[in-house]
């Protein structure tokens, strides 16, 4: 069973309210981050880039100013002291451009559409608002993050557990190539956040007894363009049909905004017509 979050009693899945909070029809925010330096086409370079994103090493103040982003602290973005302390522990000195834009918008309860490359710090950009919301209203199976590869899924889980260690956050990672039984056991312990590749998540939704995301509050589609390039579109459609829409916040991050990603955006978000464009300088 997932542990309590900083002096807060964790609700069980069965005690979660049967009626989700009504959607506030909040305005969506479209975040664009400046791309990092281009990576090599080799698989080693791609792996190194994913590791760089997972670590979310914050840029120096000089680098931030070179990107046109005024130097800010994580506290300036509206994060609670516990999470600011976690950022300090991980040596995140200043927010990156995508973090500086996405985090305050997410903390307002708005959905986020972010154009951000691997290595931009986007993992912390979507993890920190979820962790803050979890502190305010703790419950199991609170958030779902979908990633295109198992390597990225594990990196995201590691990042969440590092940022959430101070509040004892528990995750379950569901990926292919590993036995489902151990993953089903992890789900039975009611983790706060599930990180998964779409195919394996659908396997568990269809076959793991007692597993449901009917009280899900946060959905993240990370590297949405890669999810679609790997032909996860039909699987994502099935998953979106069985998770709640009312009261759910959605964060979609992609390096590009293709017609396929726009279609996924329309399927995942409730009020796509209200989208605010926020640009990071020089993107």
C-alpha cells in the first residue's frame, strides 16, 4: 500500500468519491520550449538524451538568460516548500524555460500542451504540479503517465520517486518485456502514480483483476509524437475511452505538433478550442 504523504492520510481506491469533480473548463495552455542542441542519430546518443531529460539537470542562470528566460526559483513558480526542498536536494538550481512556463499554468488547474524536446527539463515540468496536487488531495492511482518506450518509462519513474521522496510517493511501472504478475502485485499496493507504455497498460486494464483508473485525476502523454510514430494510436484510443474525462487534468508534451498529434490532442483534452499559445524565446 502506498505510504501517507507528509502527515496526510491516503484514501483507498474504494473510498474515493464516486462522483468526480466537475471540470472547470479551464483554459488550455500551449507551451513551446527552446530545443536543445541536436543529438547524434546513433542509439547511444538517443539514450544519453533520454537520460539527460530524466535527470532534469537545471541550467545555470547564465544559460537561462541566454534563452531569454529571467532567472527564477522554483518557489517563484508557486511550488510548495517540500517540493522546492526536493529540487534543491537534486541540485536543480533554476527552472528551465519549459518548467518556468508550464508549472505555474499547471498549478492554476489548467491543462498543458507543451512543445519540448528531450533534454529540456519537461519531466519535472509535468511531475512537480502532479506531486503538489497529490500533497493537497492524496489518493492512490492519482496520476497516469504514458511514455513510448520502457527505458523512458523507467527514467520517469525514477524522476518522480526522487522528487517525491520527501513525501513518500509510490509509483508502479508497467512496461512490456517483463512479467505481468509482479506488475499486478505492484498495482495491488495502490501506488500514487502509474508510469506505463500504452500496450502493457491496456493489457493490465483488460486482464488484471481489480485494477481500474476510474478515479484518475492526472493524465500525461509524454513524447506524444513518438507514441504515434510507434503506432500506439489505436491503443491510446482504447485507453482514453476507459479513463474519466470529468475532473481530469491532461498534460501533453511533444517535440512536434503534427496532424496526428493534433488529433490526439482533440481526443485527450475536453476543451481544445480554448488553447493559449505561450512561446519560450528563440524557439
